[in-house]
């Protein structure tokens, strides 16, 4: 968990940032996502690639999945920005670096990064130390997803979010840590966003729906999350997630299999790099 007193980011946010950097440093081009800014934010010191959770072979599928889902979201945001949507909300932003890496797109958006206070405190400090700062169009919004859900709209509004204008909302790698009731409540609130808004939300599949080759990795991830104090609480079948979205009030709801990222971003690679399966996407519109 995040240490709210020191402002340290949680282990999941750090791991994702380091895996994204590993993709650039050890996987041959073309790179699905080029992100070493997160590595600079974490500043893990020498030897970080010797960590057990950075093993180059054991983590191939996981790091490919991390960069694939980020690329999918950022491609979606670019399309919506071209349509004139100018608000982008990241729920559970962690150490995301879209605003620093994609300035040409970010300059057309108000980017709202929502996460726990400790992670936000750490990120604000590190952005200042690295010379990025927090520009006017980047808003760091501290919220606890389980205990502060009711105040989230007010926190966003206080940060400048306009509920009368459409937005792109992304939530990746979050739903497994929340109860199903908390996710359903979040979907109900998001379904009330202005018409023309888009939600991209990832969710973990039950083990029996995961490719057999990836099941051991899923079990290892679940055990690691439990050991670190952030256990996986919720898994969803695609039909279950689509039903939640429709019952919440979304006009459209589509299931995007995580496996489709392999065809979209990894076709033609000769190194065998492919994303692991097990995390799919809900794409919903108001």
C-alpha cells in the first residue's frame, strides 16, 4: 500500500513504471510504448533490474501487457482529442507519464490524474525535482477509491473538471483491488458524465478464462499482491462487466479482449514478445 505519511508510491505503481522502462531498455524496437520518464520518477538506484520482479524472461508477458494497455488508452485519447474532447481523467493514475511524454496531445487536454494522496504527494515532488513541474493543464487529484468514492466528483470539480463537457476516462489495473460494489458505484457515477464521454476500464478475468499458459503467472501475481497487502478482490467475466456497465446507464458497452492487443501492436515481431492474457477492457460510452 502507499505510505501516506512519507508520500511513497505503492509497489504496483513502481513495478509498472519499471516494466515500461524495461521494454525500452531490453526489448528490441519497434517499441510499443517509449517510457523511461517513470523510471526517472521512481529513481530506484543501481541494480533495479536485478530485482526478482524484473527478471527479463519471467516478466516478458507482463511488461508487454503493461505497455500494450497503455498504448491502447493513449491511442484512444488521441482519437478523442481529435474529435474535440478536451478532458482526460485517469483513475488510479499511479506514475503515469502521458502528460510528460505526449506534450503535443496533452497540450490540447486538461489531464486529471486521480490517485491516493501518498502517490500524488510523491509524484508532485518528483515532477518538481526533475524539472517537469505541474503545468496548469495537469491536475493531480488525491482520492481514496474505497473510502472517498462519494467525494470524488466534488474533488474533480474543485480541480477544474467540467461535468457538462465530455471526457475520456481511463481506469487500468484498478478494479481487481476494489470490491465489486465499489466498481459498480463508480460505473454508475461515470455513466452520468456528459454525452459523448468514453470510459476505458480494465478488469481481470477469472482463472478459467485465462489462457492456460498464463494461469501460473496470474496465480503468482495474485499471491504477490496478497503478500504485499493489496490482495486481488474482484474478477469479472466479460458478460458480467458488460452487464454492470449497461445497468449503470451507459448507452454503449463493448468488450475488448486483452488478447487483441497482440494483433494490434505485436504483429510482425521476430522476438516472440507477446502480452500475457487475463486482463480485458470495457469500452463504454455515454
